[in-house]
C-alpha cells in the first residue's frame, strides 16, 4: 500500500505489475498456482479498493518466480494471473518456447 500514491486511476489502469516472491528469486522454488492466484488477487483487490473496478480490471498482474514450461499452464489458468515474468528459463530456447506454448499444455489441478 502506498506504492501507487500519486497515480491517477487512468495511469494505474495502464500499469503492468509483476510479483515475484523473494524466496523464489534465483532459487528454483516456485509457488503453487493457488499461491500465485492468492497474491495476484490481493494486488488486484488493492487496486480495486484504491482506484475502482475499471482500473482493477485493466491493470495487468504478472507472476514471476521460477516459471518454467512444466508449471506455467497451471499458473496461467488462474483468474487473476495475467502473465508470467520469466527469468532464468528465458535463457534456454527450448524451455522458453515451451513457456510460450503453454496453452497447448494440460492444466493439472
């Protein structure tokens, strides 16, 4: 709270917010899809409370934290996750290609 102080609702609506848990940075550990959903929903709800429905619906919320081809489909299936912030996996062309083709993968619940 406070990170967006001074922004208008219109400005916030145009933002892309990326969340990566500090414990996941460079560790290979990844949150579960439900954990990613919970945090992305909390971010969106904070925007909703501060700036209204239109801004909350328009802001893009990305999840980062060891996103790989093997887990991206489950993460992207969550309602409040609009995209992925890909780190180390982007250095491997095959892995990154798999992430980009996540929509071809079955979603495991």
